C-alpha cells in the first residue's frame, strides 16, 4: 500500500517537471536569436537568453518618443469693414427706389443685404467711403475718390489674406494698390495739404513718410559699404594726426618766437 502511494507521488512530481521544461523550451524557441552565445542551456536542458545585444554594425533601437507639437499662436481678428452694414439695409441698386421701402417683408428681404453677395456689400461700402470725400455729387474721378476706392480694395484684400495667407495673387494685387494709393497721397499732400488731412481723417488712413533713399541690400553692396566705411575712418584718423602735428608745430614756433623776442 505504501509503495503504491510513493509511486504515485513520484510520478506526479516527474510529470510537473517535464511540463515546466517543455513550456520553457517552447518560450525560448519563440525568442529572437542574437548569436550563438546569447542562449545558454539550463541544468534541465532549457535555453534562456542572457542579453539581447544588437548585431555588429547596427545601433540598438531606441524607443520612439512622442513629442508634443508647438502650439500655433492664433492671429487676432481685426474685424471686417463690412461689419457696420446692417442686414436691413437695401442694396445699392434699390436704395433710391421709393417703392422698395413699402413692399412686403419677403420682397424687402430679397432686396436687402441679408441675402446679398460679398461683392454687392463691398460696392455699397465703396459708395459710403466715396460720399465722405467727394467734392460734389457728380465727382467720380478726383484724387480723393480714387483714394477711397483703393482704401476699400486694400481692406478687402487684407481681410481675405487673414484667412488665406498663401494667396500670392491677391497679395500682389494688394501691394500694387498700396503703392498706387501712396503715390496719390504723396501728390495730394504736396498740392493741397488741407484736403490731404481731411481725406486721411475721414478714411482712417495713417500716412507714413517714405524713406529718402532706398537701395536693395545685396552682398556686393554690403561689402562695398563696409569697405567705404573702413576707408572713411582711416582717412579721418589720418587727418586728425595731421591736425595734431600742425598744432604741435605751431606751438613750437610760438615758443621759439617768444624766446627770440625775450632775448
């Protein structure tokens, strides 16, 4: 009886040992091999990896690090020049029609700025700016009117470029309009200064004086400028030395004359 119990215990322990060795050997076979010295046999015949070294000529792979992106600063919205146009205002073509003021609400809504396009709103804004600076009701081609039209266009281009900053064609048109307006303002300032001040005040334009001299800074021009500055400093130093020598010579001659007169 005792022999049977001892035999059963021995068989159970041996089966557990064989199961553990088989599972460890299967796990070791799944691991990547890094050379003959990477796996060492155990006392029970199992192999375990000592270290996962990179092969010769290859760097060990580093863990991927996810860095946070730099937060982009949002540009402040300066507002639109069309914000003062209320939706109840009529379009430019129907503003002077008396019948449009007494029609139904549905028709008035169709004729108002609520359903108007951007170009129609911009045209109405141009007329408002022209009315501020024009000489009389029939004035459509004076310098003041041209400045008002260019101002409306420039502000419209600026609002468009805030949303679409890669639109190079409209940026070029805006710069051309700015140059044209600068020339008109410069001419108006020289001819009629009071009108120039009134136009700038009514349209909200800040006039800045152009530079007296402008030249594109190329490498050749910068090198030439630096060389000229060095030459100028050397000449000034030489002149200062000559003036000092002349003063010393004058002092010596004066002292000699005083000694001669004293004798």
